[in-house]
C-alpha cells in the first residue's frame, strides 16, 4: 500500500521559513521522481517543485525559484521542501506526490501572514 505522510507547515510571518517533509512507503521510493504541489481555494493544484530519482534534475515554478529548495533522502524514503523568504502569496495547502501513480500526501496548510 502506497503511503505519503506529510509533516511540517503551519503559520509563519512574511520573510520566514518552513520545512515540509513527506515520508513514503509501499513502493520503491528511490526510483521515482517526486513532486511538491500547492493549491489555494478556487484554483487548480499547481506544481511547485520536482526532483528526479537521484536528485540530479530539479525544477521549480518561477514563483518560488530562488526561495524554495526541494531535496530527498533515498535512505529515509523522504522528500523535503525547504521554504525560505516566504510571502503571503505562498499561502496554500501543499501536497507531495510520487510519479508512480495518483498517490498524494494528505496535504499540509502553510499560512504566511503577519
């Protein structure tokens, strides 16, 4: 059974930092690309960042480039999203996703507000 369990997130002031984690189980984590998405009410879920199986290929949405860092630890079956210099427009529910099917984390609320 594929499981993606997220942790992290919460409320932070503008300019602050948060780190999201996504622990995977039930599949061979190390061979699949992993993604972080986010969604705000009334909008489609958008991809924020992706990382290839070995971590050699990383992509970011233009809106987060230079502020967010995606990484993975294949020994721990975990993917991370380090979010720095957060802005109010980063407020959303964040989801991790694996490339081996329609498998999503449970979602984590990130709120950036003073």
